[in-house]
C-alpha cells in the first residue's frame, strides 16, 4: 500500500509508488519546477493549466535541485491543486541516481 499522506518521497519510494499506483490506473507525474529534466525519466514542466488536464486523483511529485524549495512550497501546490496529490521529491534532481532501479 502506498502512503499518499506524506510530504516527501525518496527516489526509491517514488519509483515503487509509481509502479503500484499506475498498475491501479492512477497517474504519477514527476513535475519539473526548475526547467531541468531528470535524465531517463519522463517529466512535466510546471504549468498549472496543463497539469489540471490530468485526471483528478493524479499524483504530482514536484522536484527542484535540492528538494527544499518544493518541500517549502508544498502547501502552495496543494492549494493550487486540491483535487490532486502533491508530494515533494526528497533530495530533488541533485540526489537523483539515473541508473537506480528497483
């Protein structure tokens, strides 16, 4: 079972949750807030009008360079996207390991 009530996911938690949730039909989207895509991972540039086109209940995982900026803005994201789950990626793109696999 995936805990959607947390504020942060590590890369491992993100990858595991994405596998489980997408098998259940829930979209999990890695949201780029710094215009720096993560190599090897499909990301969406932060764009609220486009993001609102995703099905309600989708999970948005926001990242920046360190994870601190998106964690501090999590309340703002949750207010802007009340019908979605908003989580910050712990460590951001700086901690992402492109060859890491479950």
